């Protein structure tokens, strides 16, 4: 199975297209584009991912600094930074069992928070499309927060108001905001609630807040696939910026993948309900450790964590211990997270983007296979909210060097920057 990640702008708008494997029929390789090449990514503990098809010269979010060239170390190759001539080729409908997710679309125009005198921002790099109608209708649109650079009215309203399969799944404040536009039919807008593990109260189980979406079997009598969505906000966050969305995808199949001989059972060496994580020596990343084995499904899932502003790993840890273990979705396939740390004074909310210092513990503890930069565009900004803002900038090389410290090729994280329009395909075998 595979997931294609396309960067629709230079900031935090992504299109994810999940596709099931075609047994015994290898896909033709993508045509490489002359570009800097990276070391071959490490093979992990679960599915083996192919190297990305390229990486681009990603831009950074530093309004008062000049944009910089990416690190000189080699990157993998990927598609050129332009919209496809035939956008339908990027869609998920070309193969049964596929599923597409559009995240936080902001294509053009100004993002204004409260008033233009408080905070405005504009892209300095053009998005690869000008309207969402240029894409095949996605199965799902995820909106992580109500700020206009994530929940942008003009961009979202370029989607048809009805008559398509698309569902918008949004954080609660964002869902209310979208409903107030009176553009979409109310049935198309659904709310994401904070992830909580089901508990027993008065002899009854509480409902889980994981959103589960069934994918029909490829053939009659086959196994259903499933997409799960979990919303993970940071507690007591006055800005409402620091959230994460966990995504897993398990493809449908006509029979057990074990019967087809595609996958072997995987039994991770950590427990599902209680993972002891003792302190690590200085400079040594900690990871899940336990002497208890936990039986997991044989058909493991692709797992993605989208957190452009970042959250502490303590927010992610219970979700990983409970949900990702049960879904057989570790190691983490992909982390979408900022590289650069952005900081405001405390009276303007404090931290804006956690960057490398916040993303490194997530990548190390979840043994992330890939980390793609998100929310790092250099934007044109103005207003009171950005007058005292400070940036700690990190190159792709610096990110890779800090998180890949143990020298173990089996746990290396491939670090990637994508230009607007670039895409990368991660393929399991």
C-alpha cells in the first residue's frame, strides 16, 4: 500500500492519497527529476517504505528574514513543483480501496486574525492550484483549527456546496465558523472532538472519540478497510494553535494479507495499556519500552501525525500507547510538523510553532519513518501580533542530525522539505 503526500502550498496545506497494494504487480517507478539526492531511507520495524521521489527547496516562515536555500545535503527525488496537467491523476478514485484527505486548505488571499491591525499574513510562494475545484473531490477535508490560515473561507468555499462525496471534519470552533458561511449543506460538516480512550463508568463503556470511516471491500466478501481520525489538542492552550491530528489507514483486501503472504505478523515489544518509559541518559532519545508483548493485527496500518504548530509528546503518548498499538500502526509512517521554532511574548500567547525542539521527541519516541516540514513558509506578515516575534531557524540537515543520533539505520528518520506542488509517494512492499 502507499500514501502520496502532495504539498498544495508552501505552508501547511496537504493532499494525502492512500492506495492499497496491488499484489504481485509492482507499480512503475516515477520519472525522477534532477535534484539533490538523499541517503536511502532506513528500513523500519514494520512496513518498508520506498525512498521519496524528490524533495524541493522548501521555504521558511520568517517574515523579517530573507528566505534561505535548503540545506546542501542531498534530498530524494519527487515530482516537479507544478500542478498536474490532468489533476484527476492525483485523485484517489483511480483505484478501488483508495481514500483521499485534504488538510487545512489555504490557497491564496489574506489570512486576517480579528483585525488587519492585529495580524495579517499572505503567501509569498504561489499555491500550485488556484481553486479546490481543480482537484478531484476529496473523500475528507480536515480542518485542525479556526484560524484563517487553516480554515480559509475563500479556499474552502471553492469546493462545491453539495453533490459530492466530500465530508468536512473540523475542530469544533472551526466547524461552527464554516457553518456560519452558509455555503455547505449542514450534513457535510462534522465536528472533531478531543480523543479520549473509552472508560468504564457505572458498568458502561464510554464512547470513543476516534472517528472511524469504513472503506468498502475491493471485491464482494472481502475485508473492509478503515481510516481513523483522532483529534489531540494541548490542554490550557490560550492560543488554540497547538493541536495534532492522528490519521491511520488500513486498506481493504479480498483476503487476509497473511494468507497472501504479503506481511508477517508483527509483535511490538511494548504493551498497549501501560508503557513504562524510563528516563534516558542525556543525549539518548527514549522510545517505547516494555517487557510485555501485545498481540496486534497482522495487517498493520499506515500512520500519520499532522501537527504544524506542535504539541508536547505527553499529548501524543496516550494515543500512541492505546490506539496506534492496537491498530498496529507503529512505527509512525509520517510526521507533518514545523522545523522552525516561532516565539511571541507571553502576553501574545507565547509559543507559536514548536519546531524542531518540539517535534524531535515525537519523531524519536514514535520512530517516525519520515518527517516533512509543515507551516514553515516565509510569509508576508503584519500587525501587532508579529512585531516582537522571534524565530529559531533549523535546516533540514540540522533536523536530521539532531533526531538521528543513535547510528541505528533501522530507526533513522528521513527528513524532507517539499515545495509548493511537490509530492512524495511512500510505498510499502
